[in-house]
C-alpha cells in the first residue's frame, strides 16, 4: 500500500491552522474593503500565452504547465523530441496554472474594460503556483492577497497602498519595514554609466544581493559586460548606508543631469511626503535604491516589506506597471499594486507568537443527552440557537456523557449543554463553561444571551 503524502511544496491545513489563516485573511480583507477595493476572482488555469513573457526568463521557467487533454503527443514529431523539451512544450501544453494574480488581473481588465469604473480598485485573495524549490517560507502552492489600483498614474495611489500596508500590519501587531525604490532610479544608474543596454542584467544581479552578497553580484555584473570601474561605481552606491534624505542627496549628485534618474528621485520624494499625511509613523518606510524586484513588468515605484524582528525575506511586494495591459490590447493603462505573502506572514507571526487566542471550533456550544427524548430536545434547542445566528452542534450518539465532554474538549468547544430528565421537565439545559467549569441551568433565551455576549 502506498504511503499517503502531499505533492512536494504543498500542504494540508487542519482546523487549528485554518483558524489562524482565517484570522489573518479577515484582517487583510477588512482593510482592503476599508480602502474601497472591490473583490474579483480569476481562474486557476490561464492560457500560457497569457502568462509567458510577463515574468522574465526565470519566471517563465517556474510556470506549471498543463498537458493538453486527449492525444497530447499528436502534434509532436520525432525531430521535435530530438531537439529537446523546449521545442515541443508549446505543442503539448496550451495552458498553465497562474503564477501570480497581477497578470490575470491585467487580462481581466482588458476583457472587461467597458464594465469597470476607472480608476478601478480591486482586491483578490486566491492561490497561485510556482515550480520553485520548496523551502521554509517558499512553497509551490500558496495564497496571495493583492490590492491594485489601475487606470491612474497619480502617486496618491502609491501613498494609499503604503497606508494600506501600515494599517494591516498595525492590526496584526507585526512590525514590518517597507523598502521602496523606483525602476526609473535603477534605469538612471545604468544610463549614467552608459550601460542602458545592460539594464536587465543589472537588475537581475542586484535582485540577488541579499541572497548571494556583493562579491557574487559583482562577478555576475562583470560576466555580463560591466567593467571593473563601473562595477566599483555601482558598489559605492548600493553599499551606502544612511537616512532616506542622505540617500536622496547621494543619488542627486550621482545623477547630475540624468533625466530618468532624477524623475525617479522626484517620485520617491513625493511619495514619502504624501505618506507623512496618512496618520501612521513613517519610521518603517526605507528608501533603498538597491531594491530591484525580479518581475519584469514593473516600470515605476517598487516596494518590498520585511519583518523587523525576524530575518525571513520578503513578506510583501509590489510596484507600478505601465505596460502590462497593452499585451492584451489595452495600452496606456497604468496600474500599481501590492501583494501580501500570506504564507510568510503566518510563519513569521507563528514564530513571534503574535496570534491571540483563537477559537478553532465552528461551534459555540455542543448539546448532549442521556436518551431519545433528550436527543429530540437537543435538536430543537440547537436549531433555535442557529436561527439566532449562534453556531451549535448536537452530539450524534447516545453514549456516556464523559465521551461527549471529551469530544467537546478536543474540538475546543466553549460550552456543553446537557439535557437530562430534570432539564426536560423545565425545558432548559445544564450549560457548562468548558474553560472555568461553571454550570448554570439555562433556557434558550438565556443561552442566546450568554453566547451572544
């Protein structure tokens, strides 16, 4: 017999884990709605033509592809097979699992442009899939919680997403720094060095700085054509430590008259200024011009959130994209979004013990009894409580009362109502608080008041 196991990089979630997940989901959803975002959903399966070319070469390699139904090899020739999998993948697979929520959102906007009010604020909480190497905090199936504003290039939108970020983590009581940069600043750096044609290689290498360190980034830059002196100039910039104001001053001097770089700096300064008006401390906003973000569709401001009290990598990411919908036939539709990595947020909160006491049982009360008459009365009372909006369940078997109490304790049900002969006569139930052991003989109206309180 085969031993049951999860597919690598995927997980099951029992009632205890789901209670914690729903706690975080509910807080994020409440703030999304509080900022005026409307919810949508898109399919798990997208055409590969929708997904490919949007995430860079490395992202394309991580797409989960779905083999065509039927005789999927019918279009593949012997020469295709000899040439290798890359030459015939498109012939056997036309669809794939979504890699993120932003590209499907861009497709959705292009297809529904006549029905949406722009600027359109959308939020989406759904799973995505990446054929990545599983490790702590990185899974092959995971949820993203995205909020985007599309149809406006105003920097007020960036400031709104920063306020959204701060309000969510304030509610979660999790300290997170938000590092912000601009793709225009990165473009300005290579442009000032006369290396605009090597922008992608520069951004890809810089995105690995935290993982592989400067020495390895420098090697990668040189391998991609950067000279020693230009690599040193980049080092002088990216390893500089200072306040936001000091970093802005250093870049201002470096850019001199470079239009792209100075435009990126102006946007950073405006967003930082706008963010000072949102009612939250700006101490957790860090201008970090070595931040690159790997996704190739970003064109303006980019940001990444990291927990202060635990080194755990990025738990929030996002940025401005100006050209994403144009690939779906809708040009000139600028958008900006933020994505909360729910799996990593949960892992960080678990490690830091930030979860409050959360009820894991769906039921507020369990009814139990000694005989058939008690069972009938339990069904009646449970349904009365349900009509009042209180979740209740009935123990299904006539058994020793101890067994039903053990059941309630294991499920962490807060109250147990026992109906015996004397309780039947009075039309009441003996209700026990499972936490402190207190017991009271209560009518349905008294039970309703207790449980609603």
